[in-house]
């Protein structure tokens, strides 16, 4: 039977491991489940950061500096669509 997961080894300071084990027990999780969820959350946060960086670069190119700029552009776009 093929494994659908890969086994890794990490080193942790004893105090950090104690905190992780305590929290995992409190949440009725295994250490593996705890780390999988932690990594998923970290990756999701990093994807959000990348999206935010991209949006900021697009906004900078469009001259958008404030929420008022966004409102103005939305209103201009809606006005143009309703007249076209």
C-alpha cells in the first residue's frame, strides 16, 4: 500500500514542544494534525500576502491611494456601463 503522506523530522526546543503538545491535547489533535493545520494556515496567510502585494502594485499603477479613489473609480465605471 502506498503512503499518501511523507514523513519528516524536525527539531524543536523542549519548551516549544511542551506547549505544542499541551495545545494539541486541548484540541484533541495529534501532533501531526497540529502541524498540518499550522502549515496550512501559514501557507494561506502567505497566499494572502502575495495577493495583497499584487493588488498594491496594481493600485499604485492605477494611482489608487485611498478608499475614496476606489469609490470614485467604481462610480465612474458604473456610470460608463449604464450609459453604454
